[in-house]
């Protein structure tokens, strides 16, 4: 008489408890073996590092420009003509920016970097003077001293780097190589991806076994909606914040308006943390100019951030990526610690990808549970596409 197999063993997919133990032991052995042979993966890590930058920039450019190409194609313009025209316009704008705007911004950035230590020194003296003969005097002095050393060191590093780029320092070959690899190849890949995206995705789909194509399309569609909307939206939001800040700073006559607005736009890519990072140098520069300038700068800052929170971001981002603010902060803290600046910029898209995969596998798990334990009550919404 055949021995009846328990529900738990059926649920796990094996015929007896030994199956579970052997599966766990084999998994541990595989992980241990990979850890011992990590040197075999060094070439793959090198390849990944080399192509990750261009691929990430390619995806950002694709999600940013694909809606424009789709709109033009809907108006009857051939896709290849739309892509070619878009790139001609973009190249023209880049050339104009490099020739006309870049020297002005570069000069202002260098001036701000060289002057910032003096601003920081005056600010520190002003703050420490307020706390003289108080219990906070000693710890505040130590903190301000470290902050001043950091600002001086950062100023020196940035100045040396920019000067090296301008004068052609000894590391210029390495810098040009890495820059050309990203800036040069990403637009080329983006061009062909925009032109033949349907062929590309159709070809990738054919590589997937037919049994898994439906699930793969569902996962890819969810990732495309969430990650694509976030990348496109965050770039547009950053540009809008930078432009609004620049206009506001010009109106109030803020010193270093161009470089501070550029910093604000760039750091706006990082949610919540970015505006705080950009606010510190703007606050110090305005404080050293005059108290009236500080008040006007804070007023401009509040108006820009409120416009972003209530108008720009809801209109651009929509409801494609609903993440609680606390979750965003926690993700940025973890990803920033693990991956540095890359983690701060792309932490939320990475979180969105992991979230989609977790939801998919959890719903598969719920379906498996319903199959073996459904008589005790079933999970709902086991279809991933819902």
C-alpha cells in the first residue's frame, strides 16, 4: 500500500521531508562554492561595470524620449524620421549649450567653489559667537571645525579636478575614456532602441520559453510602467526645479544663481534628501550676502518646493509609483550606504524592480497555497496582472 504524502510535502514540491533538507543543503553548497570561486566572476563583474553606465543612461533616455516618438508616429511621421529629427535637435541644443552656456556656468562654479570656504568660515564664526559661554560651546566648536575642514578639502578637490579637466591633467585619458564610453555609446544605443524597440522586445520575447512568456510580459509591463515613469518623471522634475530656482534667484539677485540652481536641479534627482543638500550652500551664500537676501532666498526656496510638491511632481509622476515617504527615506539610507551616490540616484527604481518581483513570487506562492490548503480558506487576487 502506497504511503500517503502530507500536504506540507506536496506544498513544498517534494515527496518526503528529506527532499526539503537536501534542497536546503544543496543551496548552501552552491552558495559556498560560488563564494570560494568568486575570482571566476571577476571578468563578468568588470564587463558589468563597463556596460552598466551606458545601459542605465540608455534606459533613462529611452523612457524620456519614447513618448515623443510615439506621439509623432501617431501623427503619421515615420518612426525612423522622428528619431533622426529628435537627435538632430538634441545635438544642436547640446552644441549651443557647450559653446554659449558651459563657459559661463564653469566660471561661476569655479568662483563659488573657491569662495565657499570663506563663506563657510564667516558662517561658522557667526554661529559659534551666538553660543559663546553656553553648554553647547565646546561640542559646537568641534563640529564646526570638522565641517570647515570638510568644506576646505572639498573645495580643494573640486578646484583641482576642474582645473585638471580644463588644462588637460595626466589622468585626462582615463577621464575621457570613461566619459566617452557613457556619453558616446548611450545615445547610439538609444537611437537604435527608439527606432526598433518593437523588434527588440519581440526578439527578446521569442528567447523566453513559451510557457513563461505570459508571466515575463506581465513582469516586464509592470516594471516598465513603474520604473519608466519614475525615471522619466524624476528627470523632468529635476529640470523644472532647476529652471524655477534659477528664475527665482535671478529675480532676487542671488549671487552665483547659475551654479546654485544647477546644483539644485542635479540634487533634485534624489527625493527628499536632494533639496536639503542643495539648500545648505544656498543658505550660506545668502546669509553672507545680507539678511534680506537670506529672507528672499528662503521665500524663493519655499515657493519652488511647494510648486514641486503640489503641481509639478503630481502632474509629471502621476500615480505610477506610489511609495510612502518613509519607505523612500529608508530605501535611500540603505542604498546610499550600500552603493554610494549610485544608490541614492537609482535606489528607488531598484526598489521598484525588487518590489515587482516580490509581488509576483508572493502571488505565485498564494496560488500554490490555495491549491493545497484552499479548503481552509483561499487567498484572493492571485493573478499577477491584476
